[in-house]
């Protein structure tokens, strides 16, 4: 999710996920911290102390923190590291044990529950890879897809992305696919937003953009195939919390 969370999603991955994605550094490790009622202030102070622990240990991985502002998980904190490969986790056992101990000591008293998920970024589904500091806001949509329709969903998204590129459509989302740690098949679309005003949708709808690029008949087929592949969606708005994040060298 960067500028753009446990059951292994074997079905979706074995069907469409490029085997090289994680080897190319497209793996994201995401933690979700649900804070106890009334303990947000204490949690935030504890999160800052824990990020200072990462700094004191010279951790080379960046850890970004967001707060969920809408939806059923409002108030939950999302903490993630991105651009990892599976092999990056080898040799970190001792560090991770110390990390977990410091996390439990600092934040444990203020966290109601904590879960972890792994996602693969899918650059093959379009969008532009985020760089630098995360956007102020991230508009996130979770697509829960029919297992038998994963290929149809991915191919349709690719065609929509090609249409957006062809028409210079202003919205170019980043895509992630759940690898482990949740109900799948699940794909996550992330739009980075620089301000609340930036949340205003473009004047031209997605359907109109695709029709302009592909023609009415093909556009209708692509969009219908995409929508039929989806069981349901849910959405969230995330607010980036730089003071609760850690970036090496800063």
C-alpha cells in the first residue's frame, strides 16, 4: 500500500500470481493493531517509543503507519513494510524476536488485537509503483473475488488499466493480492490522495473512460466480466501517520 492487509490464498495465487513477484521485491508485510477503547493516546505514545527502538537498532527496513478513518475498522492502525522478497525474512529471527518483545512491552497493554497479513504488489495489473513518502490519504478498496473467476478478474483489470493509460485517465491505482493471512481470493486497490479535496472523483466515470478507449461493445463486455467476478467489495480511507512511522536515515 505503500503510496498504498491466516489462511494461505493458494487458489488465487496458483492461478494467476506471477511466481517472480515476491522475488522481485513486491512483498508487503502488514500488521493491523486494534486499539483498546480509550487507549489511543497511550498507544500512539507507545508506537513512537517502539519506532525509536527500530532506530536505535539501525533497522534497514522502513515501517509506515496509517490510521483507518472509515469503515468497520475505524481507529485501527495499519503498520507495514514494503518492497520485500521472501528471502529477506531469512536471518532476521533474532531481530524479530527482540522486535516482538519490545512491541509487546510498549504497546501490548493498549492493543485489543493484532493480526498480520502478507500481500504481493501486482504491477502487472496496471498502476504506477509508489515512491518516496506515502500520500497523506490512501483510498483502499478490497475486492473479494470468486475463486473460479480470478483469471477473468485479473485480465479485465489489465484491460481497464490499458484503457486508462491510453486515455490519460487521472486515476492510476496500485494493486495488491493477498498471499497469506485472510479470506481469499482478495485483491486490494489503493489510490494515493494528497488531500481531502483530491478525493473528488474525476468528471469522467470509469465506464465512460473504458468506452472511449475500447468502444461501447468491448467496454461493456470487459466491465461485465470484471463485475461478475467479484463477490463483494469493501472500502476504507487510511490517514498516513508520519510521526508514528520509521524511515531509516530520517
